[in-house]
């Protein structure tokens, strides 16, 4: 169950990055959110305690 929560937070982080592109028109936060979010998605370790 904890791993599912980590995946959920990763997807929310990526979606927040996409929303920031539409609001600001700048992709800087999206790139960093994408790096962290994809890493969390493919990880088999629980990042959220």
C-alpha cells in the first residue's frame, strides 16, 4: 500500500508541473518535477514514509 502512495505522489507532482506550464508558460519547474516524478514512478523503494 505504501508503494501505491508513492506512485500517487509521483503522478500528482508531474500533473502539478504540467499545470505550472499552462499557468506560467515556463517549463523550468516542469522539467524538475518530471525528473523527480519519473524517478519515483519507476522506483521500487518507498520514498514517502
